[in-house]
C-alpha cells in the first residue's frame, strides 16, 4: 500500500477532480486509482465520512458479504470469515470486481446509518416474500444489481410509470432495457379516436430522462436499451433514427461546434437500440421475400401496415450500424432456444449492454474476473485459482439477491424466484496479446471459447453446490427439463472447440471445462 494524490484533468488541463493522500496497492495503475477515487470512494470530499483508501472501500463491501453469508447460513462463522477475507483478496489483487452498484451502495449503512426516517420506494425479500422496504432501513438493503429488464404496457399510466422506475434505477447506478413493441405504432388508432404517438415519441422522452439523471449520483450518465421487434409497423423509422441524429452532430462539428455541445443538442444520445429479429425474418432475407409488419392492437388495419423487402430492411440496419453503431440486432428465436426458464416466460429484451437476456421485470448483478491476473509468466493459465475465484464470486452474487432492494414488487419477486446472476470476465484482449494471438484468428476464438466454457461450467457447478445446501431456485421445478437441455447444448458446443488451435499451455483449460 502507498499514498499519493489522484488528479483528473480535462483536455485543456483544467483540474476536474483531486483526492489527496489516497491509499492504493502499489501495483495499481494510475487509471485504476483515478476510477476508484473519483467513482467509488464513498462520502463527500473534505468530510470525516469520506473514504480515502481502497482498504476502506474493500473492507466495507467484503465485511458486509461475510455477514450476509453467516446470517443466511451459507457458511458457519469460521467459513464466513474466510469467505470475507478471500473476497477482499480478490478485489485488492484486481482478480475480481463486482458491478458498480455494489461499490456504490453495499455497507454504507456502517458509515452514515441504516437510513432516513423518510419512506423510500422499494421492495425487499423477507422469508421468501416481497415486502415494502422498511422505513429507516434503505441503506441496509442496497440496490446491488447493475442490470434490469422492465416491461411497459400500452397505457399512459404504464408509460409514465416506466420513466419513474428507470429514474430510480439510474439514481443508484443501474441500467435498464425494455422492448417497446407493446406500444401501438404511430400508424394505428387510439380507442378514443386520434393518432397514437408511437414508440419513437416515448423513446425520445425516456432518453431525456436518462440524460438528466446521473448514474449512482456520479458524473457518468445512465445506461439504457430500447428494443423494437422487426415486425413492428414503425421499424423503418426506428432503424434510421440514431443515424439521422448522428448526421446532425457531424454537421454541427463541421461548423465548429464543440462535440459536447453538439451531442447535447440532438436526441437519443443516452440509449442503445436494437432490432429484435426472428428466424422468419432471416429466412425472408435468404429467399428475397417481402416482409409484412403487423399492427400491435388494431388488427383490422393489417392491410394498411407497411410492407418492405426483407433485404432492404437488413441493408438499412447494416448502413445505420456502420454509420453510428446502432441499431444492434437481437435474434429472438436463437435467444429463446438457449433460455433456461422458457416455461415461466419468454425472453423479450436485454439490459443496456445485452449480456443479460432474461424474462421481463427481472434483475441481474454482475461480476468480472480479470483473466490477466490468472496468467502465469510461462504462458499457462492458473486453472485452480480461477476456478476458486469463480466459485467465491458466484456465491457472493447469490447472496446479493435476498439482501438487496428493488424498485418494484415484481422485480423483487422475480429476482428471488429465478436468482439470476451474471459472472463474466474482463481483459480477454490483453490475454490474447500476452499470448501473441491475433484477435481475429481461430486460435483466439478457441482460447476465448475454452475460457468461457470453463467459467460457465464452474458457475453451474457452484450453483449445484448451493442448491444441495440451501435448495434450488423456486422456478427450477417447472423448468428442470429445459434447463438440462440448455446445459447439454453447452456440452455439445464445448465438444466443437478445436483443441488443436489452443496455444501451448492452455490445453488443460479445455480439458477442465
């Protein structure tokens, strides 16, 4: 450990942030120090509550996880202490990191008290049931999930309520995604007469809300994903929407306007968007067929809805993505073929970054393992250390579920019933460079596949271990066969990995997976 001043400046050299005498492990990079000091240290600078050491930050979080593990009987007292210390080591050694809401919110009740006497909106899990967040306990039950998927109904009440729920999620450092295909198109009719606004108009509204509310009370903006189905009547406008706004930015930049000012003046800058494509649409592309859009509510207007050439729509998607990076594509049928709980509900949407695909009105907490910290100097991968880190991480993530608060009763219930978690990895690119592998090569793909298979297998193994000790998640029974089918699909995919393409020293990773 060592102390130093942490400073952040803008392009002109103007000082934006300074933290004096910040304490970090000596091996941490200047960038890592800047991120942690400016984003994750709790408290106002210059006050006694301000964290100034990563030691304080990690202790606050790891001790809370240890208490959760003991209280929920995941471990006995001795094992809970070991669990706490191992989590602290993983964080300090930069081997693993939880998602931002954990660092923002977990354990802060030990610094500033359990909560205010004002009633806070939210729900927690008590004895397996979702109940309202107790008054004065809002910091005891922190929001810990980075990823949410929410639904919206075609009513003004639901549309406005989604904006409120999104704002509350952004406030605590989370992101959210919604499929807006439930909203009737601008080409349909309202029951009382008149023309609907359509999903484009409400998306513009949601995007403005996201731009106003800063994530976790920090300087970064909120994260959002909006999705529209390929058969929605407003799909053509959806596909080109961000491209048109980006074109305005380029014109303003050419006229000498600062980038930040140009970006502030156009729509849709706080949202990722995707097109939800089906197998039927992809087949229509192959056959060069027409693609008919379908009214959301006014089925009698089917003949009045737009009809496109399927290939023309795909070209529009490709051109827009090439121009500005949006829209992405989500393949609905493929996603649902890999769905572990299809008998509960289908998957309609994703979180902002699309790594979390699950049922509507659900949440997922994330954590990432730093692959480079498990590479040895001789080019081999420390399988045992990685496997143990994955196990500890998955257990910690499961502990978050029933010790957190959620913005709605339905999300709280689904989080408890399904217990989703997102364990992943970071630094794959650095690992490939370390191994001397071109990013776009069969060797790199084989390496990524083997590491991913190992991580996936170890998480499922840990899930089995927890199920044996505390029981399976509530929705497992009705989805048992479907879940085992998906695991067999993982096994079949594993067998297709070409072990001959793995670099020397990583063959054992595939064997272990």
